C-alpha cells in the first residue's frame, strides 16, 4: 500500500509499476507496455517541474501557469518529440 500523504511508504509491486522506498529515495519502475510513452514523458516533466518549484518556493498560481505552458508545448510538439519512441 502506498500512503504518501501520511508519510508512510511501503513497497508496491504490480504488473504495471513497482514502487520502493530506498532511504532518501523513492524508486518507481514502470512497465513500458502498460503506459503510453507520451504519458510517461509528461509524468517525468511534471515531477521535474514540481521539484524545481519546491526548490524555488514557487506559488501555486505560478505552477498553474507553468502547467498550462507545458500542456500547450505537448500539444504543439508532442508528436515530433515521441515519433521515435517504442511502445
């Protein structure tokens, strides 16, 4: 079970993903066949954005604007970016 809200993280193992708590790191492994490459790229982008925002102490309003910009970028460039991805 994954209870991040309460500060507890236990190992989850499913066919689609695996989550492990390794000290100061959380390792997430995804089965490529269970996820669309575009979704994985967006997820990674969102995690990077969240980490940068936390480090910079960015307000929620600025995060919303950044998410809108990211969404627009993917609409305009996503197909080209993912054209060589394997499912």
